[in-house]
């Protein structure tokens, strides 16, 4: 049986997409991180967050630049995960902050 022929337009779309994909090296894309930190002084306190610059964000938490975490400094990073785009990271952060997400984190991540 003969294979269906690809149209000229389909070839152009496929070719332009693969060129654009090749030009966008994975190292050039921003990685977003979802992280969990734990207070050293108050080990029962944990915080879930998301950031594009994880090292700077942890430094900001320890420098008391976040109202939600300033009372419990210093903080220690206990878990993180990278995501290819901001929206997936923010969706997973929202999940981890939910009741079922906290149970998942307690059972599987911590």
C-alpha cells in the first residue's frame, strides 16, 4: 500500500518547526524550580515555593526578604525539582501547597 504524500505546505511547516527547535538550545531555555525549604531553628516549619533562580531565592529567604518566611530563618533547602517552563512549575507548586500535595510530599519527597 502506498504511503500518503506529504503536501508542500506540510513540508514547510515541519521544516520551519525543526529549524526553530534546533536554534533553541535547551541550555538557553529558562528552568523553573519548585523547592521545599525547612527552618533550621523551627524544624516543623516548611515552605514550598517556585523560582527561576533557586540560589538567589534561598538567599532571599535567609536574608528575610520574604514576609512569609522571615520569622523562621535560617532556612535549609531539602528538596527541589526543575521544570521546562514556568506554568508547569507553578502548577506543581500549587499542588504541593494543597492538602493532597502536602501528603504526597511527606510520603514521597521528604
